[in-house]
C-alpha cells in the first residue's frame, strides 16, 4: 500500500518534497531514489505537454 500510495501521488503530479514528507523520508533524495521510475513517467508527460504547447 505504501508503494502504491507514493506512486499514485507522484502520477498525479504531487511534488517530491510533499511525497517524501508523507512517507516520512527525511530527504527528498530518498524518495527520488526509490520512486525514480514513477518520476520518469512524469517527465514524459511534461515533455508531451511542452510539445503540444509549442505545436509539435
């Protein structure tokens, strides 16, 4: 449930510091290390949005 919770929050665009805080991680880098795969999906979404914004 913990992993699912974090992954869903990240997928909804919740910032890493907030997710880290909710998980009890002292450092956001811990969250990034563990959930890097989920943030990669957000990067792709951001790239797609940028592409649409500039007409690609």
